[in-house]
């Protein structure tokens, strides 16, 4: 079975830089496993790697669809497996890089997906409930009914929160457990998992600095243009864009929106860490005071 390297970690842990260093050393190509970086036009706010930062390393599954297009976990798995097979066929090393737990699980657990059924009455009710009670309240319901799904799905990802609630309520079985039971085949590849670990305070400081850099790079202008072009897209609920919408509407000052983005990103990172601790076969790299190149060297030694 051919080896596929997986570099994962919470947001702002330095995954992209490490993946690029690994690709340079292993004659590899990078496959993104980020549910927001698949969308075109969301560059600064999703910390999407730039052409210059890629250093000539091919990247896959970035800018795959427009914001108004549907792109499911099943779609990701299909395209990612195709990319892995293509990279291997050319004698190069595939490197999965990302922090979206459901995307990573779809690959390493070889989850089989059924087509999503037509909209149910329950789903319509849940969407109506979301309009009156908001994302945080809906997510708190998911925390009560299926904490594992809640850890993997951000509260602003309304469609996935509601889908998880719908399946859980209808069946009486947690959505996350049903996904586990949907596994019908062993993994298609030999996935080698490497997680990037930082002290919590250090990670939070990295998050705060990255948000500041995003604003310097033009996040406000990007978010305004993106929302004007895609006012009804679910992706506008992504961290950074949703909070700036309150600034555009006059509900918050720019400073308030900035602090809200930092807080929500820190909360998201905490949920990611909770989810990723489930990867019992993963090798965790202590990134304290290490450069991306040094972290890559440690991973290659273990790989």
C-alpha cells in the first residue's frame, strides 16, 4: 500500500509552511484539506497559501468551486483520492495538509457516503429555527445531542450543523456515530499522520498575530467585495467574513469586529484540537521554537 503523508493541526499552527518544506524534500505535491479554501475569492480570510509562498510546489484542491456552488465532504473525498492517485502515478509524494476534521476522516477512514436525501420537513423546521435563534443556539443543540459532530463542525457552518441535527434527531443515533458505521472498506492508502502541537497560549498568540496580518493584507476590502458578489452564499458565514458583516452593517466598530474574529478563531482552534486528539495513530510534533524546515525534518525522520 502506497504511503500518503498527512500534516494536520489547528488553525495558525503552521501547516502550510511545513507541508511546502516537506514537498521540497520529498519531491511531493500538496493537497489541501480545508473546507473554506476550496472557494474562489476567499483568499486572505482563509489564510490561503499564495503563489509566492508555494515556492513552485503544486497545490491541489484550492479554488475548486465558486462560493454559490455546493461542495460536500463526499465531493472532497472523490477529488482528493483522484489527486492522490495522480500524484502517485507520477512518482511523487502526496502530502495532505489541512485542519478540517471531516475531510481528513473521509480519507483516512475511507468513509462511504450516500447521496443526501431531498429536503425534509424537519430540515425546513431547523432552518426556520436557525433564523429565529441563531447559529450559536443551534450549535449548542448539536453539542448536547452529538458532541463529536459539534467538535468537528463550526457553528457558523449552518448547513452542516443542521444536517447533523437532522440525521441525529430523525434516527436517534448521533450523526458522528453513523459516519463511523458508514466505513465499509479499509483505507485505500497507507496514511501517515503527523500533528503540529503548540502550547495553547502560543497558539492563541499566533492566531491573534495572523488576524492582524490579514487586516494589513486587505481583509476588509476582500470581505466587502466577496459579500457583495455572493450575498447568499453559505461560505460568507466563515470566520472573518461573518464578523466583518456586522461592521459593514454598522452594528459593530472595526475594532470590535477584529476582536470578535480573534475570539472566534481561538474557539475554533480549541474545537479542532479536541477533534484531532482522536487520531490515536498520529505522531505529534512539538513545534516550540522550531522553524518549518526543522519541523519537516522531524516528520521525515519519523516518516
